[in-house]
């Protein structure tokens, strides 16, 4: 079940905001979270196939990004993105790293990961608010 909230300042209502959206890749959501009094948005990017021991980019199609709040994801073979190595039995060959810039999501894989696909969740604020 989806939940929405909206504020009321005694004169007018704010826009509706998702509390627990059913996330669909490619759709932008305005959350109820704030960062520096600005709404936080989120969007899942369907990255497709991961790279083979190299770097790949996919356009995220998000306009007016101001601040990246967080980036995370998962692969079809159950790895987290980014994959961090703290000496817990995995090697540096297992590392999958992610970077988001104003245009693209970039993923680096230390070894051939092309048999897996990924979804990346970006949380951000915008320069121009709706």
C-alpha cells in the first residue's frame, strides 16, 4: 500500500510526498525527507549488464541535481553496490564501485561481471524545486 503525506501551513497545502513509494525504475519520486530544508528525491536507474573488468556508463536523465545524498544498488547475483572490501574473505577482484555525476551513473567492476545486471538507487536534492 502506498502512503502519501502533505503539509498544511494554515493557508495552503504542500504538494503530496511519498512516504513509502513502490519504486519503479526510471520514475522520480519526491520523498518526505529533507536535506537543508530541501526535498530529497529518489530514482532507481536500471543499469543493465555490468562491465567486464572495466567501466560502463548509463545516463540517469535527472535534471537539476544539486546534491547527491546517497547512491546504492544491487546486482542480479546478489552483490551490493558499492561492494566494499573490509577483509571479510572477499578479494579486491570482487569490488564493484559506483559514481554519479550530473549526467551519468558509472559503474566499475574489477573483474568480469557481465553475466549480472544492476539497479542503482540515487537520492538527491535539486537546484530547482517543483
